[in-house]
């Protein structure tokens, strides 16, 4: 039931991503305004990451997730009920609410998984959540434009709101017991993220995950922004077909990630560190290959690989961070959310500027190339350190 509820909420998120971006562009006629809307969402997601760990530790988690769903539904209902001209003025409210509430709900859910299913089952649970998200993304992206063209924006937004209501109802009826409030004393003074940063300094493996996720999100912005431009160049007759196939193939790979993760780890979660890093590099290399001037079937195959690696890395890093104790676990997931939103926001701005001067392949190759370089450098450094530690001779006492 938890997976079903999360998948329904994810479907609503992907649906409103399509419908809202279409509405912003059509209502304002400005690509810049559409970019500002996205940046505001990401900035609010960053802010939610700052407070996400505190929320997860100090408030009842099921109530937080239900509230996030219901408030998003309420905002969308009000938005749909307004006249078209008035909706434009409400766009900042929509951007802020979606950015804050989606990130908060994600931090709370991920930090709760070990308590909900048991530490030994967290890999399987994370795989199911990623699989549900893959289905939701594929259906949400496919239905978004079709719904808008078939029933108009108001009805599309009401359907979107209904998905969040369904998610809230599923959460309320789930028999799983969410963990209660943390009994650990709250850190006094300073910013909400200060305790998380202090805890992060004592966990170098998690620090590496946060930094790599930041760079990963930065690189991912290049293909997110570059896909429409690339589609108009390689498939000028109907670029929407290329874009649809692009994301559909990626979603297929994401759907397969759970099976691959189970086979790779085989109950040994210690492989998660190298799996996460190698998967990140493979994903970026596959996206670079997908923007080359190659046959469309090969492009789709590369995108399946990219989606598979993307899902695999998400399962890997989520499972690793969930091994940390509370309340640090929630703080770490908040920091990951901050890093992802910051990296993506910076990447969107940089990719948008570079695409005015360079081909999409050049931009994607540059930005995803940074991801590959960082991931492989960390991997090589880790391997060399372990070998050096193993080769240190032990001093034997002389007789």
C-alpha cells in the first residue's frame, strides 16, 4: 500500500510538471518565465531540504506526509477554480508549495523505510519505490499533454489534485506504523542544517554521496534542458515523438533497476558504495551517447541503460544512507535533497546559457563529463586507499 500511495503521488507530481510547465509557457509566452517557475520550485526544494531532517525527527511522519499531499491537492483545486488570468498571479504560490511539500514528503518517506519494513528489507522496499516511480513517470509524462489537450487545464489540474487525495487516503489506511518523534535532544542554537553538517563531517561515506548527488543533478540538468533542442534538430518533423521515446526508454530502464539491484547485491549491501559510484558514471556516459548522431534504436538502447543506471544508483545510495541511525538519517536525506536541488538549479541555468551557443551534444558531454570524472576519481581514490591499507606490513617483534 505504501508503494501504491507513493506511486500515485509521484504520478501527480509528474502530471503537474507537464501540465504546469505547459500552462506557464502558454500563459506568459516566455521561456524565461517557464525557467523562473522551475528555478523557484528547485529553490523551495532546497529550503525544504534544510528543514527536512528536523521535520522527520520532530513531527509525526505519517501526519506530515498526509498533510503534504492534502495541501498540494488544495492548492491545485484553488488554482483550477480561478479564471485563467488570475491563475497567472497564483503561479508563485503553486511553485513554492510544490517545491516545499514534495521534497519534505520525500525526505520523511526515505528516512522512515528502515523502521517501516525492517533494516534487512530496505533494499527490496527501495527497489519497489523506484519501480513505482518509473511507472508513474511514464504514465504521467504520457498523459500530461494528452489530458490538457483533451479536457483543458482546469480539469487536468483537478485530476492532478485527485491523485494527491488518493495518496493521502492510502497513507491513512496503511497498516504500517511510522516511527514516532525522535527522543534525541534537539541541537540548541544555530541554523537547522548545522546539526546535519556536524553529523555529516563524522560520516565521510555519506558526505561523498551528498557531493556526488550534487554533481549528478548538475549533469542531469543538461539532458533535461537539452532534449527539446536536440529533438528539433534530429527529428524536426515531429520532435514530440523523439522526446516521448526518449523518456519512455529511460523509464523502461528505471523499471528494470530493481531486478538488477537484487542480482548485484544478493544480500550483501556492502557493495552499495562502489555500485552507486559506478552506476553514476555509467548513467552519464549513456546520456552522452544518447545525444550523438547515431541510429534511433541505439539511442533508445542507451536510454534504457541510462534509466537502469539511474534507478540503480538511487536504490544504492538510499539503502546506504538508511543504514545510518536516527536522527542523523533524516538530516542526511535532507542534505541530499538540498544537494540535488542546488545542483539541478545551477545546471539548468548553465545549460540554458550554453545551449544558446553550443550544440546539445557539446553541452551534455561537458556537464555529464564532469559527473563521470568526479565519480571515477572518487572510485579510483577509494580503491587505492583500500589497497594501500591492505599492503601496509605489520611489524613483527624480533626475537
